[in-house]
C-alpha cells in the first residue's frame, strides 16, 4: 500500500447549515395567541429515543478472522515513519527531471538532485514533502509542488509465530496494530478451536537503544481483542516486535461418546462439561464411570472420575461401555 501526500492546501472543514427555527415570529400587528387553559396547551414534543444497539453475545468463529475492535484508536500520532531500506517515489511537478525513485540509505538519507544528501529517516512523508519543498524553494524553485510516496516498505518488520494460519515475518506498511497483523496471518488457527477466555498473545519488544539488548513482554488478551472487541487490547506494533500467539489448551474425549475428539479447555471445566461437548455418552456408554488419563512425571496415571470432578488441560477422558 502506498502512502501518498500531496501539497497541502488549506483544509476545508464541513459546516452544518443552521437549522431553521420551528417557531416563526408573529407578524407585525398580530396578537400572539395564548392557551386559555392547561388542556389547550400543547405538550412538549418528546425527543425520539435512540435505538439501543443489540446486546447479543459474540462467539468467535475459527472460520472467520478476528473481530475488529469496536473503536480503533485513532487519537495518537501513528503515521508511518520512513526508515533505511524504504524506497520513496518523489515527484516535483515544476521540474520533471527531479522526479524519480529514491532509496533510503543505511544512514537514513536520500541523495536528491540539487540538494545532495538529505535526511528523511524517522520522518513521515508529510514531513519529508515539507522539507524538500522548503529546500527547493529556498534556492531553486518558486513555490514548488511536491508529492512523496512510500513505494516500497522495507525498513520495519515484525514477526508472528505460534497458533496462527500463516506465521512469518511481515513488513509494516503503516501504523499497525496487533489486530491487523493477526488478520494478515489468518487469525487464530482453525486447528486449535475457538478463542477462549484468558487466552493471550505475547509481544516481545526490544527496549530503547542503550539497554544492552533488553526486552520486555506485552501481554494481549485475545478474548478481549477478538471476541469483545476492546480497543485497549489492540496494541500498536513497533519495528522488531515478535508476536507469539499461544496455542489453545485442549482436553480429549474418547470412548463411548457421540462426537469423540479434542475440545478447548476452560478454567474450572468438569468431566460432565467435557463429555457434553462431545455430544454426551452413547446408549452403550456410562459417563459416570469416566476414566481420566493424565501424564505425571512422564508416566500415565488413570483416575476414576465423578461427573463433577474438575479436569486439567491435556487430560484424556475415556467414557467406557456400560455394564447394564
């Protein structure tokens, strides 16, 4: 995607035309009528009640991407800042010989005709345009018309790994939030079930220069981000960030159930809940005699469970045949 910035003109602000008063002034010489009693007075018009939004509970779907937060943050300065490796397309409409593609060097400069080495790294395209315009106007052109486009984004990148459809490295083409990166990486992998409460992603971020390679972790609640659509969970990413999306914890239900398989684990989940997710016991099965298999110190442990017993992530629940 290219960011295009043209010479700034005076911005036009839309104005709302004045609303005509519903009550006209009385004509000269006419007498204003007054209600003779309370019964003849008109009741004040009650404003229409705004329709309230629906309050249905959102359920994440593994076939669809994450839900966009309801009010993406737009109040902070999030414009893309050019860096080493980016390629800029610069057009000077007053002198076509100055127009062309310019690569940003490792020291964050471009070599521009007439001006020589000009620092652009760390600036937005708007700032670069104004810098070039001012320098050209100072000694070379009268009121030059300049546009700047980021033609190729190569300076800033982030990586995403873990439970996503397309893990890998992605170049930042604009101010990017974690929701946008999850969308590019095809969201939460369908192989791991729905996003559950408490499931999170972790952003590993390099500290500022001079911190000797120190990093810090930023935890993002995926349930709040993708199911509830909370804007505060939609963190802005920075160059060099590594995003790790944790895999869903699962429980496995086998034996005499209608839909044997693996299901997302939830905190406080019971044997009854897990068996219910698997469709319940078959006519030949006995849910009350379920056996829990779990690994302890590298060895399998078998526990005869009650239906109200709580289970743990990675437990295998085996519903046996009924003997009656």
